[in-house]
């Protein structure tokens, strides 16, 4: 007891000191970012307050507008290939300097960024809302929380997963140490979509910069206004820690701009459609540039009959609440989410009835007006595509059983699509096979778990799925059979809030992973390193029987060595080891030279 008592006291003292240290707030400086030109205070000049009229000709500019009101926001240049290459070259110079930075400096950058985000949530959400049409609540959930979680995870675990990782050396290399080292790749190029303008920039940027890279991000032409402002925040935080200029850059333009970026960088991260993803791969093939593709999704949402149905008559189950939220996110957040709903036939009717009740209470309208549940669609003419999918389903026997409404909007009516519930759908309809990216909820019934799995896998996409059941074991079994990269059990989209997890899909949903350990290390050159464990006392030597010229018993020696190391029977291994030692102790007999005459 006398021995353990001091150790216990020291352990408690250490724990207490660590707790007290955690209570001391870190010294994180504040940064100032000018946002005066981003706020709609009702005093805009005439030139940046008129209604946007889309041009049918190519103007060489990326023109920005509010989807909800069609108010013109401004324009940004369409960068030409030479300009893109110059921006990448500047980022490369900055990366060479940043590669020598300490993890302490990188963590301070994250803390400064996190502090600004927390203190300016409303500003960030309002800018995201104005640029993409999403509501403030949706912006907070999809932009702020996910980004803060990413930063927090990197602060907590990022350095650990970038430090050298020691591995086993195996039986033949016991005198060695082996490890994996992670070095920055150089310049990461990211081409991101418009659905989460803040998080889609911060997500690849955080992983790239923390792992010692620079990054050039080509933002969508549908979210350039907000993207260029978010760059101001990043640059201010980098300047506060003394990082080199041009370490992070945001570029604007169209397809030609993106193609130039792909051919200039050391790694490409792309978030977008399968069609553009194929183009990215073709362009990257010329330079053998590694690519991570996060493409479309058509996630399956499976509801079994044994879900817990509450007694209150508000909704059939909590599952239905999540289902409606998932369906409606597509417009408010411009998020694909769950797009195929499979409900067991025993609860099908009641599920549909309760979902319709909720959907009919949903109203779309200008997102900055708090009374609306849904915002506008970001992309022009997208509502026409959604209507084509609905019409195809109706022509093939489907039925609309419930729709939400669109508020009293002075203009931009085409930018809104009411939430719609459709039944009697089949997989022969385009609505069940093509990515909709809209607030359409097709509900199909199934009779058995096997049928649910078959339906879920009948898709060219494989991003995610959600399975609900009163039996956790049953839900896990169903999810394990669905071919996809992300699965949620009795929940929807919670995976993305676990930033230690990789994110990505299979099939036409892409390949490679971002987020989590895999995403962080994907920004690195992964190098295997082997060295002598007891240098210089024990060095690698070639056994005499297999030195050149190889002895007559060289193969016998090698044969015995293999069995001594890897034989399944311990006695056979010992016998082989004796043979190895015996041959090492014998004088080498070299093969007789061949006669040449």
C-alpha cells in the first residue's frame, strides 16, 4: 500500500491540474472582417439593387443574384487558364513556407477561425441565405454546426493522425522499425458545389491547411458572391497567425476555369454531379493527378413496421418527422438528402397520411422572412426539371397526395417549388432513378426486409441510406446489405456531424473520402519508412549462402528460411531453423564455373 499511495496522489493531482487547465480559456485574438458591402440594409445604390435579368450570351462574368428575390448582388471575373495557373503558382510558393509551420500555429489558426464563426453566426448564415435561398435555420444546421464540429475535431485529434504511425515489422524484419509518415502534397484544388457555400469551402480548406498544404478553391457560379466573402474571413485568420499570403485562394468562373485548376494542382477534390465528375477524371488523367469525387445521391430511407408510434396524434412516428425534414431540406438547403422512401405496407397508409398533414402546413417564401419554412431554389430553371420528373411519374401511374404552398412572392416564382408527396411510384419512373435535388417525397411500400434491400440497391447511386426499426439489430442488418458509403441507424444524416468519420459514396456517387481520418490523410503523401532498430550495432547483412556468387545450397537455405519464419507447425519451424543455422556455419561451396570451350 505504501508503494501505491504516492502514485494515486500524483494521478489525482495530475487530473486536477488538467481539469483546471481546461477551465482557463485559451488566448485567441479576434479578427475584423469588413462586411459592410454584404449586408442588405435597404440603402443599396441603384446599381446593386436592381432585379437580375439572366443573359443568354456569355459575358465573361459570373453574375450573382438572390434566388429568393432575384435582386442583383454583383459580379466576379471569369478567370482564364493562364490566370488560374498563376494563382496556383502563388499558392505553391506559400505552401513551401507553410509546410514548415508547427501544429501549434495551425491550431491557433483554427481557434481564431472558430471564434469568429461563433461570434458572427448570423452574418454568415444571412450571406449564405441571400446567395442560395436557404433559410437561416437551415444555414445554421448545415453550415455553422458542421464546420464548428470539423474544427473542434481537428483541434482535438488532427495532429495525432498526421504524426508518424508505427506499424509491425513482420517476422523477417524484427531488427527493423517501420512506420508511415504523412507529408503535404502541395497545392490542393477543390471544385465545390453551391448547396453549402460556407461549409463546402471550409471543409476541404481545413483539412488541406492543417495537413500543411495550400488550397485553391473554385466556387460554383451559383455561390460566388458568398464564397468570395468567406475567403476574407479565412485570410484574416491566416494573417493573424503569420501565415504566408495566397495560402488559401478562391477563384471564380465556369467550366474552363475548373479545367485549368484540375491540370495545375497536386490533388483534386470535387463535389458535384456525376457528369462533371467524369470530365474532372478525364482532365486529371493527363497529369495523373489524384482525385476525390463526391457526386450525386439518391439515398434510400427505409421505415419498418415495428417503429415506435407515439400516442399523440401529431405524426405517425418520429421517423416521419425526420422523413419530412429530409424531403424538405432539398429546397431549403439545396441538399439531395433522402430521395427514395420505402415504408412497410403495414404502416404505409398511416405514414403517408401524417406526412401529408405536415407537408400541407409547409410554406415556401423569402428565406430571410422568419415565417417561411422553406427557401428558394438556387439554380435557375431547376423547378422545370423537377416538374418534368413529377409529370413523368404521373404519366406512369403515380399520384400526388399532398403539396405545400408558395407564399405571396412579388417575383421569382419559378425559383420556388412546393414540397410534394407522391405515392404509387415504381422504379420505372425517372423520379426514382434520377437525382432530383428538390422537395419531392416519393413513397413506395415494401413487404419484407429482403424486398427493401433490393429496392434500395436498385440505383446507380450509392451515397447513403437511413434505416428505421424498433429492433436495432434488424435495422443494422438491413443497412449492412445496402451498397453505399454512409449509413444511419434510426436516424438521418447524423453521420456528417461525426467528423471523425469519412464521407463519400460508391457507384455513380463517386469514390475516395473526405472528412475524418481518411479525408485528412487524403491530403497527404503517404510514405512508408523502414530503418534499423539498433543502428549501428545491428546492420542489414546478406546471408553468405545467397551472396553473389550464390552457393550451391543457396536455394535450400532460402527454402529453409521461409519455413522457419512462416511454417504453420512450430516443430517444423524449429527443424527448419536448425537447418538454417547449420548452413550458415558451413563453409560456402560455390558452383563450378562453366566451361566456355
